[in-house]
């Protein structure tokens, strides 16, 4: 039984080591997509669309400040911003 446990553990460690680090990467594009998903999918902000002029500034590891413009139903521009900490959108505002 002990030999099977060691063998299984060895396989799990080998599989984890073979996984590409890029698979766990989080970058500006991911931050922008997460922010836009939050703004467009939230029922309070669903009246907005067409994000443009979007930028993401890295504030720490896997943390970003995302800003840009969205259009309302009357095609008027509104500024938006999101704060992302450790891959999670923790605040957003339009």
C-alpha cells in the first residue's frame, strides 16, 4: 500500500511540474476581459457596451487597475474603472 501511495504521489508531482507556467499566467489582457465581463454582465451596468480606450496598469502581482470608456444606450461615453487584486475584480465603477 505504501508503494502505491508513493507511486501516485510521484505521478501527481510529475504532472504538476510538466504543466506550463503560461497556463497560470495572468496578464493585462486577462485583467481587461475580467473587468469588461463584470461591467457588462452585472445587471446594474448592463446598459453599457462598446468598451474602448481601455488600458490596464499593473499594480502588483496579478493585480491591475483597468480604465477606459463605455457607451450607454444613447451612445454617450462614460468612464469606467476596475481594481483587480490577485485575479479577482474587487471593485468597479462606471
